[in-house]
C-alpha cells in the first residue's frame, strides 16, 4: 500500500510552539479526535480552520502546509502550473 502524502505540518508547528493537539482543540472548540486526525494527516482541515490555527499559533498559513513538490520530488514544467 503506498504511503499517504503528508499535506500539513501541524504536528511540527505545534511542537515548535510548545503546544499540544489538546490545547489546539480546546482553543478552536473542536473535538480532540478531529484535531488528532489533522495532526496525523489522516484528514485535512478546512481553509477556515487553517486560518484559525495559524492565528492561534502565531504563524502564516503557508507554514502549516507542506511544500509541493517535496524536496527532491518531480518538478512541474514551466507553463504547466
């Protein structure tokens, strides 16, 4: 079974900020199970949730997202994006 691509960096950013998924769930009024799924990249948050997380964590939204393509990944040819 192929490995699922990680789309968000929530787990990393939470660790960098010294925060937990429980803290984030409480701040957002979300169930811990929902935030846990985001944290494990099982499910992705909505855009609205991404903006709310960024504000709570004091980061730009782009810091919560993995870069695409990942380092060493396939390049998108010019004019094809």
